[in-house]
């Protein structure tokens, strides 16, 4: 009876609605269903845009501030996810190598994991201790590794878990398997560091290109169009030295607005491109686009 009640409780937990899971643990729900971050961004942006339109805010300002708000949830989530993946996978090769060394010394898998659980592996430490508890209750090593992959479903850990499980099913000693996996993990981490170092200059190029474009916009708006506006305001008729200006103050304001919009578009595109080049995904560029858009708004308000 107790076992049936436990199974029913587990089934109810699995059948919880997405909304209830989000209310109880927002980050956990988003990790299980990443599309929720886009739903949150869309809902917040729609509410914010409707509020601004209700107070008769200019449509261009509504679009810009709505874009900023729409970029915040995906950008923050991607930053959080990549930070956690980096921290987790940085400690994972040491964990596998320590397991391999313990097994090679003659220990059983349970004994090796028990010794390894006494070490420190950053964010993986609590999970390793739980894996040790599971194996002490009779859970197999393959199931314990699968539990690790479910708790931290990073590309490296999932691939490693699948390799260990398939190799164990095919038979043979686990020691050489752990050794090969440890070497592969260390090589993957080293390759990733090298790729990051090689793509770092492209990140700087993206930022430099944006700031150069922004400097050009400031110079044109402040010195060229600004001086023109001052001349028209002083002469009242738009004529200086016999030269008739066919540009009104309204046209100058329109040009400055167009420059501002081009700066926003440049920031969004450069940010997405920078994320794709430096980190491999367009989503990673949202945080750069958010930075560029915020800088553009500040520059437009105070310098243009």
C-alpha cells in the first residue's frame, strides 16, 4: 500500500500543469521547458507596449522600449545557462578521471564513487553525494550516471553518460572506458577554450564596429545637423550668406530620428552577429544586442 501511494504521488508530480510548476519553481520549469522564457518575454512586452500606448507614448519609443524588454528574459536566461554549463563541465573531467583512478587502484565502482564523493567538484558535489547514496541502496552505476545527466543535461555530460551506458551494456571492464571518456572530456574542454580564445577578437570587432558607427552618427547629428539647425533658427528664413536652406527644423528632427533608428538596427544586428561568431548561437547575441540598444538610447537622449 505504501508503495502504491508513493507511485501515485510520483505520477501526480509528473502530471502537474506547466503553470503550477512555474509558480513553484520558475527556474526549474524554464530549464525543463525553455520555450517558457519566450512566452514570458512576449507577455511582458505586450503588456508593457499596451501600457505605453495607453499613455500616448510615441510609437517609435514604444517599439524601442518593447524591444529592450523583449531581449531581457532570453538574454539573461542564455547568460545563466551558459554560465552554469561552463561551471559544470569545467569540473566534470576531473570527476571522471578520479573515478577512473579509483577503479584502476582495485576498488569497486561503489567504493570508487564513495571515495570520489568526498572530494569537491563545484556545483557537481551535491549530485555526486546523491549518486553515492543511490548506489548504496542498490542502484547500478549506469543508472547513477543517468541521474547525473538528468540533473545537469549539458552536451558534454549527456554525451559522456550515453557513452558509458552503451559501453557497459556491450560488456568489458569499466576502467578503460572511464579513462577514454576522461581523455575525451579534457580534450573537449581544451578545444572549447581554444575556440573561445580564437573567436574573442571577433567579439571586439563587433563592439568596435558599433562604437565607430555610433561616433559617426554623433558627429553628423551634433556638428553637422546641429549647426544647420542653429543657422536656420538664427536666420528665421533658412538663408545664410545668400544660400537658401531647403531643410526645415522638422526635417532635421526627422533626420535625427532616422539616425537613431539606424543606430538601434545596427546594435541589434551587430549583437546577434557577434553572438553567433563568438559563442556559436544567435541567442547568445541577445545580451550583446541588449547592451547596444541601451547604449543607443542613452546616447540619443544625452548626446544627439
